[in-house]
């Protein structure tokens, strides 16, 4: 359907074209929904508002999933048809079986366990004397993570920037900024 973009400029162009096409389709759908009159207008408007969601599911989930299944029958380069050889590798190689087992665990088991723990915790602290403290215990790590994410670069980030040649800009006290850069880039 679409050619694979090889360069960054081609990828950005393709992305912008897809966004513009989606915006145009959304505009047409919503414009047509606004024109609906008469007895069936509620149903037409409902379908018009559901259409973008169905389109996003179709093009964002179903098409990529089917495309992935199709591509799984080809070699890594995507040129030679190899049939079920990739599936044979996944279900016979010990490393691949470990990856598969871990993926199933994280996708199936972890959400149920996390939800169960959350529900039990919510039931236990609901309307208790220490409800505010219990909620703080849950939400405080989230706010600390946010503060850590937007704060000045850590020593690890500085070391990684030096190794890769990137420049990190952080904000220090007294409204001045500090630039961490690979020494080779400063000359």
C-alpha cells in the first residue's frame, strides 16, 4: 500500500501526509454529521462519531496486526517467502520460548495481579482514618517520578551524553542554565 520510507525526510513526509489525510477524513465525517436532519439524524450522528474510532482501530490495530502476520512468513529482509519457519524457530528455540513465556506472563498475569492488589488496597483504605495517608503513599511516587523526569540531568545521563556525543541542557539554581556536552563538540 505505502512504500517504505528510507530517509528521515521521507518518513516525516509520510507521517505528515497520514496526519493530513486523517484530519481531512475527520473533517468530512463531522461536516456530514452536522448536516443530518430528520427522524434518523440521531443515528446518523452516532455513526458519524463512531466512524473515526472504527477507522483508528482499523488502521491503527487491525491493519498493522494483519500486516505483521503477513510479514512473519518472509525472511528478515522481507524478500524471500519462508512459510512457517519463523514460527518453528519461536516454538523450538529455548531463548525464544523464554521470551514467549515472559511476554505471556507480563501481558496476561501482571494486569490481573496489579488490578487485584489495587482493588484490595482501595477496599481496605476506603473511609478509614488514614485514607489520606494511604492515598499519598500511592500518588507520591508518581509525583516524585515526574519531578525526577523534568529535573536536571543525572550523572548517568551526563555519562551517556558524553559517550554518544549528545548535548544535554538542564536548568540549575539562580535561573542560570548548564550545558553538558561531549568535550569534542565544544571545540
